[in-house]
């Protein structure tokens, strides 16, 4: 089976085999990783090694903290305004899809939200240009989603927000490309796309953001306290942290992020060429400049044809091609663990399916 699901997404096969191999006897300890005590020196060593690998892999500066937290990326939609703004404060959100809109609505429960790209925030076929962004002078921070998984919209630049802290949701494209961490005050990413299994959110945050002394933040959402406790205010997501460490090592063995990015571009180019050369059998709404390299939604002529496509794909071993329930249609997710072989075979199937249906 080739798993093109948007999340939980495909994991590296040899990482899964390694997990299977030591599942019942982690590092010859006599117990499973699922039984490991988070207060033990063995787990502390695992946690620090996982952080170290990520710091090297993504060139994370020393003045940034790394957290592995429960709750998922969606919980950060509330955590961020609670930590960095008060009720009457203004914050800025760039909205170019479902998840950035969700984040803005959640933040509006706790402070005043300004939509920085108000002129085109309903157009989910583009990412706003830098010139379209109107950042509030009194804004406490600026938030955006680098890659919208549902609408297939990915920024090709990092917004310039002046001296405002820039916070980015990179849930679906973290680890897929080289980034300059220093441009961000905070990055967060749900684990179940390119990092590991579901149940964890990764947070990378500049230490000078950790200055709040607010007493009205729920303890488990207080980033200052979470950093002070080294992600362990309660039992952390041990298994996802363990798999994340194996994933980071796998990417090192593949040649690092630079090689991952090259493979990402090749897979996306192959799929987009198949769509573009289908004579309109497959269509894609996103403006070419902002086409996502990770999540590719597309449409067929009608719902019945899309259903037939998805069912025939399953028979051929391609799963996870349904679009999000909010928009329907079809979608292909090209996370790091999806092989070029899988993409080529899917594209061949797409060509065969369109040829057969046209002839019919």
C-alpha cells in the first residue's frame, strides 16, 4: 500500500521496522518503550538526544528552546494568545486557508485579532504577497500558517513583519525544506505529518518570548512553565518523542534537509506535471506560484467520477486520496516518507484512469 493520507501520514518504513524490532525490549532494558518511566535517567537521555539531533538537523540556535508537548498543533491556537497577549491587546493573523482561519477565530476569544491580509483573506487560491500585508503597529505578534494542507497553499517567502514576533504553524511542511530559524520567534508543528505518530506538537521558541508572569493561564498551556519543566509538567508523549528521534536520524542518514528538499521538489513536479498534462481531466485551483509541495488537492469533472477514482486507486494500492471533509474532492499528500517510486506509480495510475475514462 502507498499511503498518501494528509495525517496521520506515512512514516519511513525502516523506522517502523526498527520500532518493531525493539518494541518489546527497548535498548536491551527488558521493557518496551511504551513502559518507560519519564522520570528515569534513560528517558531524560532519550529526550536530550532527540533535541540534539533536531538542533543539528535544522540548525536551531542556542537561544531557542525545543519542546515536545501533548495536545497537538490545534491546542496551540489557544496557547499562543494566552501566553503572548492580554484581553485588550491586538494581534495579527495572516489568513489564507482553513487552518489559519481556525487559528485566528480561536485567538479572537482571548484578544483582538487583526486580519493582516483583509483585502484577500477569503481567497484560498493564493498566499498574500508581502505588499498585501497590513501589520498593526501595536500588534503583540504576527501568526501565519506556512502550508495549508486542505487548500494546498504554501508560502514561497517568509513574511517581513518588522520588529513584531513572527509565529508560524509549520505542521505539514516542517522538515521538508531549509529554513532560517532566526526569522521566527516561534515555530510549532503537529507531529503526524513529517515527524512521527500523532499525539505530539513540536515547539521551537526563542527564549526572549518566555517572559510572561501571567497567573491566569492554565498550567498545561503556560509555555514558561513548560520550558522550565523541560516538556515534563506531566507525563510527556514518550512514544512520539522516541519515533521522532529515529526519524531525525533517518533524515541525517539520507543526507539531511538539503536532500529531503530536492526529493520533495521532484515528487511535487512529477505530480503537478501529471495534473497539468491531463487536458483538464484533473484540475487544480491554486495559483501556480503558491502550489504546495506537500499537499496537492485536485478535482475531477463530478463527484461520481471522483468516487470512482478513489475506489479504483484503493484497488491498485493507493490510499488516503480523499479530500478534507470541508471541501471534498481528492488530495495527495507528499510527506518526506513517501517514496519517489510511490509517486511515479500513482501518476501512472492517474494517466491510465484518465485515458480509460476519456475513451469510455
